C-alpha cells in the first residue's frame, strides 16, 4: 500500500496528467471537451444525438440508440421533427422523447416570440388567429390553453395522447400549478375534417374534462377540433 501511495506522490510531483477515464463516463467527458474546444459543428449527426441523449440516459452508452434513431428516421432533421408517438415506436423511452422535443421547441421559440403573458383571448376569432400563428401542430396530442380570470394566456402546452382519464388528470394538475381559472383545448386532425359535433370519443372526453374541472372550480370554455380547414366547437355538447 505504501509503495502505491509513494508512486502516486511521485506522479503528482512530476506533473503527470491524470489518466483519461474510459467507459461511458469517460466518453461523455471527451465529447463535452470536443464541444468546448472545436464547437458542436465538429460532431457528426449521430454524435449530436448522443449528446442530446445524455440527459435522458444517465449511465449508459447512448451511441447505439443515436445510430438506431438515425437509421430508423433517415436523417437528423427527421429525428428532431418526429412526433412523440413515432419516437416511442422507434424504441425511445419517455425521458428520451421529452429530450428530443427540446430542439424543435427552442427553434420554434427563436422563430416565434413567446406570446404568453401578452395574449388575450377576448373571443373565438382571437383564439383562432393565435392558432394560425402556431409554428407547428402535434397530431399526437391535445393542445391546452390555460387562462387567467381576464382571459390572458398563462400557458400553451401539448398533452400527449393517452387514456381519457389520464389526460384529464394531467391537464387539471397542470392547471392547478398555473392557478388557471379556465381552459380551452384543441385537437388537430390534420387534413381530416372532423364531424360537425366531433366523434363520440371526443364528446365523452370533453364532458369528462368539463365536469371534473367544474368540481375544482375551473371552467372549460371549449374543446375544439380542428382539421381540413374546419374548426368544430364541442361547447354545446359540454354544457348540455
């Protein structure tokens, strides 16, 4: 033991560098060093995905997952633009899906100013005009607008598609965090034109959200379904 300690003291005194670590931890350190020294542009596409996945996969090699995503989607751009459902189908877990959504959100924010706190939904026309300015739409979730007592936008968020009861819990829990007074939801069907009063599933889900929100002292102003150039309001169904 004494001999080993003596060797370490001699190495330190001679100015010898600490050996570079190996394994996933050492690899991550080297990747970060490359970014600091040469910039992120020095990384290949799969390496950029590796670095992004560091936040989602703390103690495992992320290279296989990064290369698998590139092979599945065909390009870095396609991976970063993939919907949550597509990423899950490609084998990415919940934390990975959340991390992969960040670059697109940041890019959207850079291209479009954050309008929260200065948007007032005075009427349906104002809401629809706001929706027309959205940088992108997520067909795999429901967009929720959380409003204060004056109709001012507190948050504009997308809740991933799930079981009706689970989505209601997630939306109302978030509304409580934000101290929201009322909600408006919007589901985008893309090119598909929604039925005049929405589907039976839409109606059941809307009534569930409306009734549970009322029990908590909140109002669901409307549940909208938008697609194919048409916007359908479920308000008549909710209050019936």
